[in-house]
C-alpha cells in the first residue's frame, strides 16, 4: 500500500524557509544598488555577454565572506567595530573609518542622484533634483520613525523589486545557447577597459560596507529576541542558509542585468553607459516601453532597498567605534548621535547633486576607497573568524578559509590594478 505524501507539509516548509530569511537576504539584495546596476549595465553594454561568467565566480566568494561576518555577529552578538575594538589595536578601526566612511557617503550620493534621474525620466515635468530631495526626505522619515523589525520587514518586501530585472530578457529575443556558453566558459580580454570592468564588478559585489552591515544585523537578530537562543550548529545553519540565499539573489540579479544590457544595448552598438538613467533610456526604443519602465522602477526600488543599508552600516560603524548608543530599534531621543549620523550622511549624499560631483565620478572615488579597504577587511574578518578567543568552537571551516583566501587574493590584485590604471 502506497503512502500518500502529506501535502500540508510543503507550505509549512516553505513558510519555515522564508522565516529563516532576514539579514542575509537584505544584505545580498542591497548589493544590487543603483551604482551596482550602472556597473553591470556598463559591462553588458561594452562587452555583451562576455562578463556573464563573473556571476558564478563572485557568488562563492561573497557568500563565504558574508557567512563569516554573519557568524561573527551571531556568536559575539556584536558588530564588527565592537569586536575590533575589544580584540585589536584601536588604530585598526580608526583606519577603516577614514577610508570607508567617505566611500559610503559617495555611494549614497551616487544612488540618490541615480534615483532622481530615473524618476525624472518617468515624470519629465519635474527636475531630477526635486525627486532626489523627496527620496532623501522619505528615507530619513522611514529610518528615524520605524524600529528595526519594521524596517527589516519593509526591506524584505522591497527585495521583490529585483524580480523586475529577471523579466526583461524574456520580453526580448535572446539566444539562450550563447547565454549558457558565456556563463560557463570564462572569457578574458587583456585590455584596460575589460580589466577595469572586472575590477569594478568585484568591487561592487564584495563591498566593505556589507561586511559591517551583515555582522551588525546578525547580532541585532539575536539581541532583539526576548530570549537569546543558544548558539549552536542548528542556529548557525539557518544563518548560513539566509546568507547563501541572499548572495544567490544578488548574483542572479547581477547576471540578468548584464544579460539584458548585453543583448539589447551591445547588439544595438550602444557600448558606453555611464549612468543608470542612460541604461534605462537606451532600453526604451530597443526593448519597448514596458521593459524600460520595469528597469527604471527597479532602479528606484533598489535605491530604497540599499540606501538604508549603506546609511545603517555607516551609522553603526561610527556609533560602535565611539561608544554611542546605537540601534534602529531605539527612539530618536535615546540615540541622538546615532540618528544624527544617519541624517548627516543622507544630507551629505544629497549635496552631491548640487556641487558638481557626477554619479560616475562618485562611483570612481568609491571604487578606489573600497578597493583599498576590502583586502584589509577580508584579512581582518578571516582572522576574527579563526580566533578561538572570539569565536570559541565556531571558527572557520576549511572551505571558508580557502574561499576567503581566494577572495583576498582577487581583491588585492583588483586594488593594484585599480591604482595602476588610475595613475598610469
């Protein structure tokens, strides 16, 4: 007699799986911010499908680093700055602040400008700076007004906007055989432009601010529970699932943006895209108004998704370094310095609209600063992850160290290449 499968268990398992998702999903999704979209669009426009394989390479590397950060935050119930302050010389965290904070502010500014420019394309009657001011005000209100749990829920739902990018290639003629070939067979062109786009892709996907956000939000998940759970392999397994799913989401989105712009723009001989609004506008006559609208809306949605992560990671970083009261669950009155940093970073980012710094200039400066700090931070994260005084029995496994070491090697080579081509 055949035993019928219990179909009621399937929805329950799906529900349980989505309950596990949290900081890792948000971190991964926020990696595809408007500046990231600009980088991937330029890769597709300039080189067609030639860089699709990078999505497969970057996934295990960013997943390994972010899993370490999540495990550190979960085990220590503290963010990276607190851990660095406790176990390492103070100059280390101060050096990270000097390089990372300006990069994050520039990144915020580039993203706000991109959102405003794309909104202007949709509603031309209003200038882009009006939209930039509006988006900044909305972001300040949301971050200051709502606690962490509410913001996390909002960000989880905003992750759905990434699905917009997955739709576009199926609305246009795509040679899927060529897509498969370029996905699994790496292609490297030994030219300055191609090497620089590879460096930009690495810098965008393995960005230092994500390390801080992942560790802090993983610790927040633990600290926000009424009863702090026992740290065990089962809990860390759920953390790993969350991180891997989030990084997978990020890389699938990256893949489809390169695919869309590679098929539509490169094939139409549009090979230079400096901003996301250029990418969106170029799509309209070639892929249709619907595809253009979906791409543009995706940029605005990912801006709302990623900017709170940029702002939050910087505010936690600065606040924990100087011993302030920090936390998105706190009210404005009890964490004035923390929320002051939130507001100042957004306003500084907004001012880039008015002082002549273009988004592409901001992204170049950001890439340089991220490129210099990422290798050092990867080494620090790996050292913490292997430090038994900090992690107890939950230190890095063999594959974490292998992939982390490879990520360090690639980011160090990228930093050298970045400096070489900038000052050549």
